[in-house]
């Protein structure tokens, strides 16, 4: 059962990555969600660089509220880091996860912080 689920997510992830790519002007927001934490990166695919990253393990976020609330704070933190790098618009890569729960909360937090999707 788990192998089927992972294979499905992998197939969806590759399908998404074939359609989108991050540039310097509009980097890709890549999400990874584990059972306990959520991690997010701003990636410039053309240059092959990670511009910024945030996670629920960062100081001030870890252990505060539910996982959905932590994901929103991670989105706000990413938006803050992106603004400091001069990034206004991004492309959202949900990495095969459903746009629901923590992934949606992270995206809403990033929008709230001023990023344009």
C-alpha cells in the first residue's frame, strides 16, 4: 500500500516538474512534507542554486501550535527571506502532495507574507 502511494506521488511530482521551472526572476518554491516537519526552498533551476530555505525546525517555529499553524509560519518566514533577496513572484511546486492541509497552509502563509504565485 505504501509503495503504491509513494509511486503515485513520484509520478505526479515528475509530471509537475516537467511543466514548471524556476528562474532568477521567478524561482520555484519546492515543498517537502514529512510526518513531523515541513521544509520549503526557493530554487533557481537555471543556475542550479537554492536562494533561501525555511522549515518547521527553525527557531521560533518548532513546537509552537499545530503542524498546520507551523506550516503557515514557515510560509511567512519564506516570504520574509524572499523579500530580503528581492524576490516578489514565485512558481509553486507542491511536489506531488495534495494542495490541502499543511501544503495549503504554507502557500497561504507565503501569500500573506507578500509573495505572488
